């Protein structure tokens, strides 16, 4: 079997909940030896979140795959000493504690880099390591709110909603992993590590590509558009007789094909709908014309017809369908990973498909402290 790309890299994770663990999981999937440091009194808080399978958190065993768990009390002198010994052999630290917590523990980057100048230190937080908000509570929903994401999610005039997944947590984690890999590469040239500051807030703001383009060009404040696109149409969810499906008929070719498939040739010639921008500006007139046709047949009828016509479209799937989707099953996107007590545990595979050095699926999330003894033996002289 091919050696994964980060084989030989050791990562020390001091993480809870989402951003730190998800970041370290990316590195573990890529082959890094991730040692997850957990408090002996309960460990990562995700361990206490349901649903549970034979006493183990179903969420934890998926979010922490390919890692080893070591219990250490970082407030205890012996725990600190063992942590520092780990740092001497480490390449990367990933933590998502409140800014200043590692400094209070006397285990912050300025101290650790004295022990290991090659150390790369990823600090994920709600708002960043400095600035007026640094010490505020920084959960995903706060970052979605402050970043503007919640101001454009949902429908105009309706109560605010957040994205269904903790998108700021997850994107922050991905930026942290990308930065860590980049810093490993940079270390080959410089010989030394560096500090990486990633935040949920800035991760959320960084996604505002279309919104920044509009605001900085016109001063217009973006608003919620439901499922519609910010600047072109039709690109949204459309009602059929048995539910909603999505379309993206935004180019001249696909717009014409869409109109022909629906029998809306008159709309294709209507000057109000001549361009994507005009269609977006006049969506209040266009959408009733479209749904006046599509509501007469089920979504399967329209998807088949539009796909045959070359118009981008797709069903809106619930997760029971997603996790049994024939395309994803054919690509083995839901493999099993072994667990010490649960046996095989179904996982979501890494989307990173490297042809020569593929990601690994070595183990499901570990038991609390499962690898403490083995790691301590590795630290012996």
C-alpha cells in the first residue's frame, strides 16, 4: 500500500468540539500521527454528545478517526513535563482553546518553540488571537452571525437562520490544515517552524466572494435570496408536484435549452429575460412562469428531461438519500474503520483523492486514553 503524504509527521492536538479536532483529522487522514491530548476527566466534550453506541459517542468516533488518544492533566507538573517531551518529537501542534489558555498553562508557542524551533503551532479560535473581540466567546453561530453569513441565509422578511452545518468551524479547520501543510513545506527551506492564527470569524468572512464584489463595487448591502443566486438566474430551487429540485440555467445555451424543455419559448425571446442579470432582476416575474409548468409533474420527470437537454439540475436530497447515494457508494465514500470496542464504524471518507499517496482510513475515533501507555513508552530514552 502507498505511503500517505504526511507519514512521519507527528501532530499534537489539544482540541475540543469541532475546529481543532476537524483540522487535526485532515492531517491524520493524510497520514500524520495525531496524538490527541485529552483531560483524564472526561476528555474532549464531544465524547459526551449523543447519540451513543454502546456508550461511545457516534459523533466522536467519526470526528476523531485515525488519531491516538493520550490522557494528560496539563495543569499537573508531570502532565506538563510529558507534554514537553512530546513536543520535542512533534512537528505540529493544533489547539482551539480560548486565546491565552495555553499561555496560562505555560505551554504557549513562545515557550514551546524554545524546546523545538521546528515546531508549527496552529491556534484556532473564534475571533483570532488579538483584537477587540479576542476574549469573547466564539462559537460557530456567533461567527456565522458576525461574519454576515446569517444576514444572507434564508429568505427576505423571515427570521434569521444559520447554515445547517457549522460552516465557520469547519472552514476554519480546513484553513488551519492547509496552513499547517504549507508551513511544513516552508520549513524545508527555512529550517524553522511558525505560528498560525486562524479564526472562525475570518473564515466566515472569507467566503463572501460574491457579496464583497457587489458591496465594494456598488455599496449595495447583500440580502437573503433564499436559494437564488446573487447575480444571475435561474439558479435556485424550483417546485415540482412532489417537492423541490435545483436548476442552474444561467448561460445562453442552458437558458435556451431550459426554455425549450419546459415549453417556455416565449420566455426565451422576452427582453426582460435576455441575460442572466436581467433574469435575476426580474425573478419575481420569471419564477411564476417556470413553476407554472414544473408544478404539473414530479421532480424525477423534470430532472430526466433537463439532464437530457443538457441543463444542470439536481434533486434536493435528505441525508438518508445522501448516505445511500449510488454515486457515493460506487466511489466508496462511506468506508468502515475499526474501533476498539464497537467493531467496524461507518465513516465519511476524505474528499481528497490523491492518486499516488491516498488518504488512509486506519481507525475510528479512539477510546479515552487508549494509547497513553504506548505513547509513554515511545517517550522513553
